[in-house]
C-alpha cells in the first residue's frame, strides 16, 4: 500500500496521522500536482492529493474517504465511532476543518497569481470563512478535552492539521487568540504522530 502526497498539504497530513495512529504500514511517495513532473493526474483523474494506492492496484482518493477506509481496515484505535449521532459529530468536525483548509488553500493559490490578476474580494471572502470557521471551532470545543468530548478521534486530527496548516502558510492569522484551540493544538503536538508530520517546505 502506498500513499501519494506532499509534505505541506493538511489533507495528506490528516491521512499520515491516521496511518500512524492506527499503526498501519504504508509507503509514502512525495508528489505534488503543482509540479511540472507530477504523476498525480495519471493516478487520480481529479489531479488531487492525497491518493492511496492499494496492494491490488486499486486507487482511493479524497482524504475523507481514505481516512474512513483506514479506520475500518484496522480495528485498533478507532477514530470514527459507529453510532450514527457520534459518527456524524466527528464527520461534521471533519467537514468544518476541511472547509477552513479549503479556504486557506484558495488564498494561497490566488496569491500565486500576479498582483494584477489577484482578486482582493475573493481573498477577503476566503479569509472570512477561515475566521468564521475558527470562531465556530472554539465555540464547539468549549472546555472539552477533545473535540467530541472525552475521546481522541478523527475530529481532533482534522482540527490539528488545520491549525498546523494555518501556522505554516498564514502565520498572520493568530488562531492562538482562542485559548482552547491553542491548548488542543499543544496537546496534539505532544503526540509523535503530529510531531512527525508537521508541514515542511
């Protein structure tokens, strides 16, 4: 089994953390669809990372689908609960965190365009999504130890990867002004799975 992705993508990091938390052996091939020599589009028709290539050659893409596949693949350290309400709660956190990452990535890509072609309105709209997303995260987390209460889950992985990506790409966004998010992030960074996968580039 082989995971294909970059060292900076929060979506790839999510899957890498899941693999480590689940203690699943998996190769890792560094490839970014934004480089001219990339092979990603030949593996995933959408040209996006992460991509998981199974031993039989089957391909799974989208971090949400891959994470769920891996959680069912190994029974240890369950990250997504089975009961419907609890499961939906974790998936809702995942959607929220991924949405903030999507907005951040869109800003990053927009700023790669020449200044004359950049849309300040578009950037402002995405920044507003990030701020509202962080506001909602801090409200929902409250004084809980973990996103869904007392148990570490995929929800925490997703939020941690989002905060790490914002730190890496947008240090000017001070999400540490939310004390509970800062506490959660510091706790996550004590886990080897997070320390080993911090964004590099």
